[in-house]
C-alpha cells in the first residue's frame, strides 16, 4: 500500500533518498541473508499462474546486485530453493528449474558481476540439481573465483540441517584419515566446513524474510545464531530498494549485545 501511494504521488524517489540518508549515518550490515518468499501467493492474489509468480520473483532478484553494491553491502545470501521444495508438484519444480536455468544463463553474461567484482557461489546439495543448472553454476563460480570485494551466495537445494550434517561428515572423514584430532574440534572447526566458509563474514548480521511469515525455515541455522531478523509483510516480487533500506534501518536501531 505504501509503495502504491508513493508512486501515485510521485514521491518514491524522495522517500528513497530520505531512507538512504538515514541509514548512511550508522554502520550497515556486512552480510545480509534474504528469504525470497511469497511468489505463489503474489501470483494467486493477482489471479496469475504460479509460474509467473516465480518468474517475476526471479526477475526482482536481479535488482539485488545493484541495490547492495550501491548501499555498500559486502555479502548477500539468497534462499531461492530449499530441499523441502522438492516435495512440491513435479510440474512446479520443473518450472522452477527452467526459470533458474534461464536466470543463471543471464547471470553468466551479466557484466555487473565483473564490474562490481562479485564472487558468486551456489550453496546447498548441488548433486540434487539438474546437470544443466550445476554446469551453469560451475561456470559462474569459475569466472568469479578471484573476486573478493563482494559476494553473492545462491542457496539452491539448501537445508540448514543438511549443511550441518555435511560439515560433520567432512570432519569425521578428516578424523578417520588422521588429519584431525577429535579433542581439538571446536565451533571454529565446524564453521570451516560449512558452505559459507569462503566468506569474510560467514554469519549474516541481518536476515530478511518477505511474505509476512516469521520463521527461518532452515536458513543458515548455524550462522544465524546472532543474526537480527526482520520479517516484512510484502511478497517477494513486490520487494523494492526502499524495503531493503527499511530493514537495514530496523537493524541499525537494535542493540546488538551478542549475549553480553
């Protein structure tokens, strides 16, 4: 409703500048996690096919590169497809995979990842994804492997519990091979084996979920121990830069004590 009013009265850009000025006064999160939720409900509200909800949601996700770069956000992790999403009807999953493939092909050719020096990485159980998607992700990862200024992580076939299980398995293999003493295993040991271990700041300072749902749904379970959570009552396809800045402003207003 707010966005509609802003557009009608032509003050969207003014409000955007106002928010940008506000959040520039305080420290911004280095790492933001985004749960892109509400594509299907957005489509149903507009009497559109579910596929179009996913398509417009994927289109909107392309804006994150510009928004986060211009706001000075170092790392972004987007939750695009969970391991539980495989339980949806096969037709819908196939449609999702087709959209993923199309958008990854676009990302592979996107000059912004080179202009902004963004390292892109897929995180999740990659072996569950179609070969075409895995190949595209590998190409993008290879082309951006040397970049270290900004980071975009795309969580596909991802589950937080699965990530921890995979980390434990890797640690057990090292113990079995004699490369690791079990008595030295610590929280840092586990962190080194998580999907996010390549990031300078693996733990998200801020996690945003759209659609009004107030749960993490398995997103970055280990890393989110001290994350600030912001739940927005807006479907992902309608998410705009001002919503991102509003969430950052909420983050800045909170007192982060980390248990102290």
